[in-house]
C-alpha cells in the first residue's frame, strides 16, 4: 500500500516529493526513483518515486470518471478556479521562478519571464472560458430554408499531457489551462529532468479545490506513458517534445485526437536596408538565451550578400559579449545545458562541422565542462548535411550563411524538415507579403526573431515540427468537438 502525505506534511511544501493521483499524494511507487538535481550546481533537489502500473491506472480511471463533473461545471466556475490558480501563482512567483532556475538551469531573468507568461496563460484561459462558444451555421437556403443551426463546443474528454524540460511550468499550463477552461480532465506526465514545477502546480490545483479526478501528475516509466497513449479512455494526446518521440507516440495512439508541438531549426532572413545592429543584438539573444534550449531558438541565419560581411561582424561582436555561467546571475544569458549528454553532443556536432570545412567565428568550446556550460557558438561555411544545419541543435549553436537575394533566403529557410517559426528582418512590404506566402512555417515574425511568442497567439508548426495549434483559444478548439443542432 502506498504511503500518502498528510496535510501537515504539505503545509510548507512548494512541491511535494510524490505523485499526485486523484487528490492524493503518493510517496511510494514501484521501488525506483528519479533524482532531480540543480542543473548548475549538480546538487540534489528531490528524489521522486516512479508510479506503479496500478497508480497509472488509478489516475486514468479517476480522470475518466470525472468527465461528467467537469463538463457540467459552468463557464463561470471554471473561470473562477483559473483566477484562483493565478492568485496562488502570483503569491508564489519568486519561489516558482527560483525553482525553475534550479531544476531547469534557466537564467533567473528568463525564469521570472516564464512565471509572468504563465500568469498570462492562466488569466487568458480564465477570460476565454467566459467567451468560448460555438457558432451559428447558415443553412437557410435550399433544403435548409426556414431552418436554424448552430454548434456548441463539447469537451473531448480526458487529455494526456506530456511536457518537456525547457518550460516546466508554462508549457504545462498551455495544456492544463485550456483543459480547465473547457472542462477536460488532465493526466500530466512532466519531463523527468524538471518535474518539480508540475508538482508545485499539483499542490496549487489541490488548494483551489479543482475536482480530484480532474488532474493528476505522474512521474513514470516510458513504458507506462506508452500504455496511457494507447488507452481508449484517453480522448486526446497533447505532446510537446522531440519530433522523434512525438511522431513515434502518435503512431501508437489509435483514434484519439493529437496535438504535437515538436522540434525546429528556426531560421532568420536578413534583408537589405534593415537596422543591422538591432537585428544582430536580437538574433544573438534569440540564438543563445537559455543556452538555445527552445524549439524556436534561432539556429540558421541567412543574410543577403550585400549585407553579409557587415552583419556577420556585428553578430560576432554580440555573441562574444554574451555572458555565460551561473543562472542565478541576472547578467547571464547562457546557462548550463540540461545534462552531460547534451553538453557532449553539442561539442561533438561543432567539432564535426569544423572538420567538415565550416569556419568557427565565435565560441566553439566549453566555458565550464563540469557544469555543462558551452560557449555561444557561431559557424559559417556549413553544409546542408551537417547536423548543426539540418538537425535541431537545442543548444547555443548558430550558423550564418550568405544568400543571393531575398527569394534565395526563403528557399534556404524552406530547405528543412522542420517548419515551426521564422524571423524576417526587412523594410520591404513586398518581401513581407512574399515571406507570408512562401515560408513553410507555422508563424512568420517580421523584424523579430523566431523565438517571439505571445501566449494567446496560435502556435505550432508544419512538416516535422508538429500537428495542431496551441495558444489558449486554439488549444480549447483542439480539446473540444462541435456538436450541431438543427431545428
């Protein structure tokens, strides 16, 4: 029998070291544990039990049983619960930011930005809950003459949410908040490297009185995640992570709805006549903030030939000016990579590119190998076959190459298996229109980096970058079905 945490145990716990299942915190699991460490200092933060198959079954069964209760909550009740959650997050925002800094190795300023965005996510969901609705369907013609038709949005059912390490609270909330707003139960499986923010969310969900079966947090083996993906009681599978894992899980998920937010090797085009200094500053930060560990981090830069040498030199200056090291230092942009394996992979990819003929313009070496900090690195003269160009680096590595003209830049951006977002720096409205028409991506950011994201906007990609859209209202549409009535 699992031991559970009592109220006194939880009173001062920001993140209970247990699985949260059907309103109960379970301290015991299958006998195996995952250890969460401070990503810069390497010190232990928590030791979490892996859930048993029985506990996973309990979470799914409780979620399935809670569907009716959540579906019949009024929009007002759902909105009030979301507002209550935002209030708790606001009260704990500095604690939560420091938690993200430690478990994810995220620079403290960026961690605080994640909390600010998380609050926006929850508050936007609270507002959307009150205005989300179906639509009137025009049928008053032909055989429909005299008839009225409209749709009502019905929650799809249980959502299995699998989330990544890099935004351990906000990307969780991009699945949980719209589910709350629409009345869908959630079983959450966070990344094993950064599960503490998700457990902190579980604690807050308990405090606001969200229906017990309506939210569970499981740290479990991959095989049990796959079991849930296949389970017919799960109505929707929402995944954010690598393209290899995401598409593999989609292949076994059966008939359920699927949203995949996957990888990218985001590109920027630098056109003639733009503010090169400002663009260089933005690109350098967009490529290296949080050591480049975001799916819309700038990885490829294409510069029209007349501007190439000047922009290249400006970008080198900006790369060299970035500070690396301790994420607790507000001046640091480039903190540690998430683990030793990724640190070693980054170094290998850079070495392979240089041996293959690429030229190193900045970085290209460890800053602190013990703490997995790698320098902001800029390469040129790369080939399409090199991993630093064609694969997703997910690290502080960027390639910069000249292109003949703007159209050639578009072709180079599109020469990728990915298509998440792209940045275009231009003063030509004709080129703005051309970029919007021709770039094979989910979003085009004009005079900005591809890492730009407002949490209410539709967000997602094409090709290997994913399927479906997030962004509160858009995620709510994914999590519901339109039910038509005609009379």
